[in-house]
C-alpha cells in the first residue's frame, strides 16, 4: 500500500530529502486509491508542514515525539512500558519482518511506527489492513493526545485509524476524557523529575549493589507516567 509508505515518510523525522521531494509526495498522494477526503487530509497536513522552514519543522517534531513517553512512536512503549515482555515482543516483531523477507538497515527499533508502516506497505492489502487493526487502539490514543495538544500530526494517526476499517471498536469519547485527565510527561518539571530519578538510580546501583532504598521506590511511585491503554500483544492475537 503506497499510502502507508507516504504516511510513514510524513511521520518520520523531517529532513532535507523530505523538503526536496514534497512535490513528488503530493503527486504520489493523487495516485493513491484514497477517497477525496483522505487525499485532502494529507494535502492539508503537507500544507501546514511545508509552510514553515525545515528547522522549525524539526524543532516541532522533537518537542512532540522526543520529550516524554506519551507520544512515543515506539509501539511497545504503549503496551509494555519498560517491562521485560517488551524485549520478547521486539524479537517476535523482528522475526515477523524476516519472514516477510525484510532486513532492517536503520538504527531505529523494530517497533518504530514509521518502520512498521513500511513493513505493512510491503504486504497485500488484507494483511496490511489487519496490521493496522492490530495497533488501532494505539493509533487512537496517539491521535487523541495529539489532537488535545493542537498538533497537525493528529491527522496522520486519524487517517491510519480510518484505513484500519470499521472492525475496530474504540470509544473515542471515553478515550478523550481519559486523555484530558492525564498528567503531561513532557513538561520541564516532569522531565527534571525523570532525570533526577535516573541519576539516583545509577548511584544506588553503584553504591548499594543495585538495591533500591525505600526513598527511591517512593520517588519512582511519584514519577509522571503516560497512562497506557490495554491493547495486548501487537505481534499476536488481541486479548
């Protein structure tokens, strides 16, 4: 599905190549088997993205996706967090790529969403759609969070959710209410707290053989975390 390749490119970190090939992207959108509304949505996103400078787009991108975990483009961040299950999920997804005849040639982790979309684009339309269905709850969560922050990137996630089809049952109103009650994890205060805890954790492991003190455990309990949704394993059946 060429559409997924286009969305993956637009969702990736903006670089000079993207700026140089923006007209080619627009032409590719016109050639995609999309509805008029979906084409208009992509063109509107590109109008906003390319309206400013590349440096401004890069700064906006980093502020959104590289600060905190709530808007992480690593899929398993929203399923497993830092649990050990995340490592096995990575292995399973890598095996899935290899069975499709794909080899990673980038430094990104296998659950990086633009990379996953490129993988889906290599499949037939039915398998690609099922791949979107598998991550639909995460797409809905990210679309809602981005929309609440007034980001144009919300449109890309909304479009992916719609491409997944009508089989996905997501209560968007309940999700929006949940997101509005979340604590932001990208504020200077939240980021400082995470940095301080990482420093304390390092010193605790160095001086105490890895044993955490009661005070450190309390600090970790107070840490601002994104509120995850239960979506099950992305590489297996939904639970």
